[in-house]
């Protein structure tokens, strides 16, 4: 199963693509999509994010997608703009007919590091270790890879429960 994780941002949106086979995670690609000069105006920048995500999808052909949820910022304008960037990204994912999962930053950090209060460098280091990389990707790409890893692990939970219940029935 190929997953794409997205860490949305208006200036910079991180993406990470992984393959999952059982418990094995394999790094495919990661990077960032830059929305461009703020002077271009919000609609153009949102269009740039949409097109950038579509290009990544066309290149790597993921089967499922996951995106980080919006966190509430002290500045309501920043929160609103982040929400619009997130909407452009979700629109690109849905237009490619991908199922989209959403995870809070807290849940992603818990899945990757073991604590929801992990700092960005801790997330980067654990992503590097989990994917057996020689160096950690940049923070936006690492966050996106973390979202993909979190989604992949959560997707396996129902399968593990079903398998355990079936095994238990056979033993009776």
C-alpha cells in the first residue's frame, strides 16, 4: 500500500510518500511545495498548492492519503489562511479519488515519537530511524512522512484486531 502524507501550510506544504508492506515501511519520496510570493495573492497561491499536490500524485500514484489537521493559532487570520491551504490540498487529494484520513499533530507525534509533546527535531530523528534514512528530511517533509507513517499504522489496527479474533476462535 502506498501512502502520501501531507503537512499543509500556506507558504510551504510538506509531502511524504511511503510504501507499507505488513510492518515494513519503505521511503519513496518527500519534499515541499512552495506556494510562491505572497504578493501573488491568495487565490494564485492556493492554485499553486493544488497543482503542486496534483503533480506529486501523478508522479508517485499513492493509494491512500493522510493530512494533518489544522491547529488553532493565536492569530485567527493565520488559522483561516492555513485552513484555506488545507482545503486546496484536500481538494487535490479528493479529485484524485483518494481516501483521505486526518490526524492531529498530537496523534502523529504520539505515533512517531511516543509523546504528543515531541519537538520537531525528535520527529525528524524518529522518521529517519523508522524509514532507515541516512539523514533526516527537512522539518516539513519529516512532518508529512510522520503523517503517512501514523496513517499506515492506524490503518493496520483493524486488520490486526480481525486477525487476533480469528486466531482466538481457531484455538477454541
